[in-house]
C-alpha cells in the first residue's frame, strides 16, 4: 500500500516538474483571467485563438518584434482568420512612453483605424528615437489631422484607458516588453519560433476542443 502511494506521489511530482519545465523553458508563464475585451483588436472576433501583444513604442526590441513577428502574424494567421490580435501598451522604457502611446491610441480612435496600422507607422518612423512633435506630424500627414477642439477630451480618454490597462497588466505580472499572451501562456521577450509554436499548440487545442 505504501509502495503504491509512493509511486503515485512520484508520478504526480514528475508531472508537475514536467509542466513547470515546459512553461519556463518555453519562456512562458500561465496567466489566468486576462480580460482582453477592452484592448484594441485586429482580426476576426470568431478566430479560435486570441494573442495579446504587449509593447512600448520607446522600446527598440519592441520595434524589431513588431516589424518582424507581428507583421508576419498579421499577414498569416490573422489574415486567415485563425488568430485575433489584441494590443496592449505598457509604458516601461521612458517617461514619455505613455505620451507616445496616447498619441497612437488617439489617432486610432479618431480616424477609426486599426491600432495595428497606427502602431506600424510609428515603429516605421523610428518611434524609440522620434520626438513627440515629430511623431504627431508623421501621423497627421499619414492619416489626417485631429480636430483641435475635440483633441483635449479625446487625449484624456485615451490616456486614462492606457493607464488602466497598464495597471491591469502589472497586476497580471506583465511587467516587461515585448511580451505576448497566447491564450493564458505569457511569453516574455519571445523569439519568433516560440511565439509561433505556442500559437500552433493553441490552435491544435482549440480545434480538438471544437471537434469533441
């Protein structure tokens, strides 16, 4: 009887260790209850997998990640309807990170543009190094100006939304950029292969659940 209990205990311990090894070796952590409903989205709401990208426009690593990995996701899984992307901004690099993020959300909301479109333009304009006045001019030239009379109230609303989102992210242990949430697995500064591997795993799981 004791031998049976010992074997069961060892098996359970082995499964726990294997699970932890998978999560940490893949660069991920399990995150529960992350509400993405209020985050700017891109792609079909019916997509079986939701991926949350957490970035800071002042982060050079985020610039590279967005240009390479996010762009590939948009062309592939998102365009095919398999993945919906949601974007969260965590101002973590410079004091004016929140100002630049507010600018991006402001133009996205005012012109009814996907946040991914505005983000791509900012990163393309070298957002880690561009000053705020120049960034504003770049977005105005690309997408059109914003009514000066409406701008102050819209800026306050955008900034408030970003601050609430930032506190929520930190409360969920998302404190570094770039980060990616694939379902409930949190990946810190992941490489392209890790992101796509997690997405394929999530898609396989979603497909299997749908068939049952």
